[in-house]
C-alpha cells in the first residue's frame, strides 16, 4: 500500500476523518488529502510538541494555516480543537499521522481510526 492509500482507504474512507496527512519527523509530507496544505514548519512544530507540550499549550496547534486550541496530549497523541472541528494526531516510530474531523463525528471515533492505523504502522517499523 502506498502512503496515499493509507490516507484515502483507511482515514478518509472511514468517514470519521475529513482531512489527513502523513509526514516524516522532518516535516516533509508523504501523503495528504486534497486541499490539506500542511506546511513543513507546522509539522516540525507538531512533532516537537510531542516531547515539549508547553510549545503547544501556549501557541496551539497550527495546521494548513488554521490554529487549533491544544486540548491534551501524550508522547504519542495530540488532541486539539477549533469550534466544531477537532484534530487528532499520532506519532509512530518514523512519522506523524495528522487528522482533522468535524461534528457530528465524536473525538473517540476519529481517535480510534487514527490510532489503529498508527499502531499498524508501528508494527511495520514505521
């Protein structure tokens, strides 16, 4: 499966994710949904936020130019929100999965889809 297949057939096809991207820790985007223009600097800041959450608590999470309010996170997961739009991101061994979902999708639904893919990629060494 190509990286784009993971975006199209795993994340977007779930109907729980409206926009998504998979990027390396260097910020380079490996695959993304159409029109979701995540900048390299945005990804790098997000990746740094997994280790230093204070970077996100003070400035929020910015993706494709949209700033989201940081809600919570761990060393593997980051959650953010802006109005009726939520963000769920998961860090794997070599990449970060970035997803955006919108109401009526519940945060747990998006989290389940993203984390299932993330766990799979980890078992594959990514």
